[in-house]
C-alpha cells in the first residue's frame, strides 16, 4: 500500500505533458507484452475474434487497431463478417471542456442546476485531464476484489427482556441468552 501512495505522490508532481509521455511508455510496454497474444498477420486467432466481439461495438475500429496491432481495414472487414457494428457509448467519466452538460430546464417546476452549466477554466480543464491520466496509470493493473455475496443467516430469537420473538441476522447476535430487541435497547432496559 505504501508503494501505491508513493506512486500517487510522484504522479501528482508531474505536469500534463510528462504524464502523457509516461502513459505512452506504459502503452508501448503493454503492446510489447501482448505480442504473444495476437496473430498480427493472416487469419484472426480465436482470442482476437473474442476480443473484437466484446470490444468493437463499444470502442470502434481505432481502439481495436491500437490493442490488436492490425490494420484498420482488417478490423473493419472482420467486424463486418462477424456482423458487428460500432455503437459508441459515451463514458461519463471523461470530461469534455467544450460540452454543455445541462439542458435548459423549466424553471417554473424545477430549480435549475447551475453547477452543470459551469464552464470550467482552462486550468480546471487541465487539472481534470491530468487527474484522468493519473487514474489510467494507477488502474492499469487493478484487479477488482471479489465480493462476498453469501446470503445472510437469519435466525428466530426471543428478547431476554420483553420475550418478543424476532427474526434477525445471526451475525449480529452475540449471545442468545442476552439478546435484546431494538425497542428494549432504545428504552435502555
């Protein structure tokens, strides 16, 4: 965890141009690592076909060219054979300095959100772009944690004060003999 803090501090000190250069270096290294995965000439491998099927509709030709190392023509031709079409999904996390983020509202029924109409200064836009570059660098090798979605263990238990029967999560019950319901807890019994 300390390494991540150090890396974050170092990246925060870099200006936008340095961050872009660093991101390019990381991308070049990633492409070198991925050379064994892709078959750059000739027939598409099954991994490449799966990759296209998953990512082409979301990201389009150029993005797939950058990640597969194939020509735009070959990507387009293969996508057409697979029946894929590019349907861009706008990423809400990408900041566009020239975009107007709010539509005019009926002020008689709704209060306008002036924050959404705020046009950022050039410095704010640069800071946001710098932050997005830092996020890309830090999340490059991020593996999401697994979630514990086990169902709760519900038990039926009797309050030791008022003798009412309740169904509660077994994880919150320390001792069956000393269990108190919410009403008794609130009243301080």
